[in-house]
């Protein structure tokens, strides 16, 4: 069975993430996700955020799902991730590992409205003029800026699109 | 609130429908949108309760109402919002003896067809599943005896008995129900075992007059429901014999 690290905020898209895990299992892919019982593998000597980074570095495929929320900030022991969210730290670790090993794969998926708002914001002359009706978490912007450096990302409208795109992309490569 | 109006109205309808199935009066006082979350403030048992729905699911539901009514995708979103309401209120004891098992056996969504997944159940859930399997075995054996007495076909029951026995043997040998690559049919039977335990707990709860014991039983019901709303169970369809078990349990 192929393996993949699933990186996403959980409480705001719980059922969607659970459905994605099922979809991946259906594709024969084992998803490593922090809500799984075996994620910590009995480890008590490591901060949970660092366990995430450790697994991202070990597992050759990385799937990122970005919706409206940025999630919690990294509180582990690696100072290079200070000030980043956990999801962003995981992405940085996956990106670094992929640069070293071309066989690794990144699968970034971003909710279309989030991506569009971010891109509009990037083009603003005065970025402090952030309209109040733009409802995305601004703590997402550093991660989204980093995603810009990738040659491609996929955007999705609904969780239905997301699952279909994952089946197509991940199912093809893994 | 204009944005996502149809999705919010849909949830309003679910609350009204739920109001007809429970003893406490539930009224929706208002809906507010605060930082990516829709907050439904309800009045129930003379207390205010807030149920939160994330923007992503409400956005998806709004699109699904327009484009995907009658599909499994729509059913899945509908199920998500319904169970958010049931669990939020039910675990506080505010739904009284509301039968969540009925909702579980009638749940609709896109079910996984073929699937292998690693399972790792905690001690408490393992005990629930094992006891549930033993109970199902006893129920299926009684049903088989009746079929034999009436001289009617019983292949399906015999097959289900074999499957339940193999899971019980697996536990007896390994003292757990974990597996690297559990198959869909095993998960269907394990899900049925958990639902069977909910039937039993609901029955005890409905006969219980002591508030402390009632609360503990109610809490156990919703702890199991929460497990069933996660991987590996969420997208696994219950086996059809659950309706037989349900019929027996409900007399």
C-alpha cells in the first residue's frame, strides 16, 4: 500500500477530511493523519507538531488541503518553523524534502475562493486596505505565498470537486 | 442573512423537524456569522445553546441545494449537518431519549465500495465492538433457529453467522480488533456491532429514572456515535441485517 501524509486543518472540515481518507483508502493509499490512532506510534518523547514534521519527512507523498482557516501555530522544538502555522510548517518540510528527492510528490489543493481572494490581495497597491467582507483567515497568506512558488496548484469549488480531483491526481501518480 | 440563504434555511428546516421528534421544545433564536463560522442560537429546555457550522460546509451545501439535490453527495452534506446538530445537543442530554440509532441506520451518503484500511481501536471502543459482535451472534443464532423451525431459507443468516464468528475468534486470539488493511465487510460488521450496542444503551436509557445513570448512559451513546462519524466507519454502509437486529431490539 502506498503512503501519503495528509496535511489540513481538521475541525473546520472534519467530515470532508474523513471522506478524503476513505477515498484515499479506496485508491489503495494509506493516509497518515494526526487524528489516526497509530499516528504517534507510542511516541511520547516528541512534541505532536514535531511528530507531524518527522512523518512529513519520512513519507514520500504529501497532500495539502487549504480551506478558510489557517489553523494552530507551530509550537514544537524546531525554531525554523516559529511563527508559522502547523500546516505551513508541514508544507515547508515537505517542500524541502521534495527539493532533495525528485521522486517525492506534493499534491496541493486550495479552495478556489481562498486562492482568488489571496491573489486579489497580492495585487492590491496598499495591502493594509483589506476589505472586511473578504472572509478568509489572513494567517493563511504566508502559506499561500509559498504555494505561489510551486509550478502548479489545484483549486476546488466544493468538497465534491476536491474528492474527484484527488481521485484523479493522486490515483494516477501514487 | 443573504449569503448562503438556502443552506441556512435547510438547517432551519432540520431543526424544526427535530423539534417534532423530541420532548424539549427547540426554537431557533438567531443565526450569526462570526469568523468563518455560522452560529445557530437555539432555545431548548429554557436554555440558550449555540451550534456551530463551519463556512466550508455551508458553502458546499448552498451549491449542493442548487445543483446536486437527490445525489449521494447532497445526502452526505445533509448527514453532516444533521449529525452536527444531534451530537451538539444530544451529548448535553438535551434530546432526551431521541433515537440516534434510527438516524444511523437510515443515514445516506456515498458509501465506499471497496476499501482496505488500517484500524487501531482504543480499548473502550474495542470492548464495545466485541460485546456488540457477541450480541449480534446470539441474535442471528436465534433467527436461524426460527428459520429452521419454519423450514424457510437461511443461507444469508448462516453466512453472516460465519462472518461474525470469525471476527469474534480473531479477537479471542489477538485480544484486539486492529488490522493492517481491514476489508470493507469486516468494517461493516464492526459498525453493526457498535450500532447494536447503541440500541442496547438506548433501551437502558429509556427505562432509567436516576438522572446520574441516565446521563452516563446518554454520554456513552454519543461517545460511540462520535466514533462512528470518523474513519474507518463514516463511509462504511451498515449491513442489511442491521434492520433485523433493530426490529428485534425495538420489539
